């Protein structure tokens, strides 16, 4: 690199969640974020023990990670990260971001992908103020959820300038619906990638 040339920072997305299971909707949202924000890559990080879902039965983390790997095997800009699953709980988003930020390097701009309902609940998150200060928050637009900006600003001053609202396709796919369909013996072929469907049936995941 020539002297005086400025190195451009990398744009890295973090897409956390239980992914129980990962489905076509997750992949479409990741693709739209990658394209609209011109991200270099996205770390998809299945959660090991998310505090806000304690008490809810989930598939074992190893199975959720394997399904995520199968779903993204041919998507070169998505990396499935074990960083959240392999550390002891409780698992907080701020801790996940710190770890991935350290892994990605100092010249990296972090974009954290979240749902509109998560944005609404952001003031209740552990170290929410730190997140607002250190990452760009990307809210994936849902037409049935509108953020209360006045309440958010009162709880987290400056949050509005740190949030990017992305317009997303309307998707009617949810992990809990897929689980129920599997339990009922109903097809899920067009809801998850074919490799994920085969894995779910082979290992009897979500069967009663």
C-alpha cells in the first residue's frame, strides 16, 4: 500500500439468534442486509443460552449450529460462528459483539442485525448504552411493529442516530411454526433449505 493511502474499514454484520431452526426467512434477511449495507461478510452466531429465552425448550446448540452450516454452505459471505455457543452463559449481546469485534480486527465497523421488536425492547438489554455507542444497530423492518422513538431516546440518548432501518420483504416464516409442523408430520420443504429439512428428519429433531 502506498504511503498516505487510507485503508477502508471492513463492514461486518452480526446476525445472532437461536436459529431453531434456521429457515429461508433468515437467509433472505441476511442477503438483504448484506446487499443494502454493502457488508463484507456476516457472522451468523447461534446462541447457546440466550437469557431472554430461558425456560423455553430448544434443540441442542450443536444441532442448531450444524443446521446453520448446512443452510449457508454455498453462501460465501456468511460465516457460522461458534463464539457465542462455546462460551459459558449467561449470553449477552454486548459480550458477543465484543468477542466478534476482537476477532474481526480494529479496522472493522460492526453492524448488528436485529428485529423491530428487539429494537423496541433495547433499553432492557444488558449494556444497551454500550451497544448504542459502539455498533450500528440495523433494525429489519416489520410493518406491524413501529418503534417509539421518543421512549427510546429518553432511555438511550442518541439511539436514533445509531439505528438503520432496512426495508425487508414480508415473510411469514417462523421457527416455532416449523417446529410445530414437524411435530404434526406436515411438510416444511419450502420453509427451510433442503439440506436442513433432511437433517431435521434424519435426526428426528422437534419430534415429540
